[in-house]
C-alpha cells in the first residue's frame, strides 16, 4: 500500500525458502524483520487467528514493548476476485499483566466500514499510519 515506509512484500517463493529451514529459521527471520520496528501490524483474514507464526509475532511484539494493531482485510478481494469471511480477533487468545487482562481489550483491531474492495483498500491506506502511531502510544501506557 505504501502507507508504511520501507516495508517490502515477501514473495511466496521467499517464504517457502525460509520455511525449509524449520522453526529456528522462521523465528530468526521474524526476529530480523521485527528488529528496529516500533509496531507490528497484523492483517486479519479468515485464517489468521491461532496461526503459530502470527501468535509468535504477537507475543514477541508485546514482550518487546512494540505497538500492536490489527486490520481486518476480509473486504479486500483476493486474486480470484472473491472477498473472504471475517476472521476472528487474533489478540483474543492472549492475556497480559498480573491481572491477566485480555490483549484484545488493549490492542485495537480496525474493521473498515465498507463493502467494496476499493473502498476498503483506500480506507486502510489512508488510516494505517495513524493507527500505527496510536498503537505505539497505547503500548507505551502498558
């Protein structure tokens, strides 16, 4: 989207190469990608919640005191021109602090209020930078 500077999209071939190295290689790659970043953006699709590496990123981001924000992307069309069902909130499975507060009550997950893919895309693109800044501010309070 170009809304966040310096973020390169990973091709499926690159991801397959990384996966061949096993869990250690995947963790190392994720750790390297998150190094020097102040926020982790989780794009929430129909199969995002509960995925091993998504959960790893969420836990790592929180433990490293990085901002966390979620963006529902079910309104965007896939390569086949189809829109997916809305996914579950991936932060719901985490608790933090001594009071075991639900992470989903702290971290915001934005659901664009549009049904057309173009409008959803435009909404995300125009708001993502502000959502990231807000996520960093929220994390600084905890």
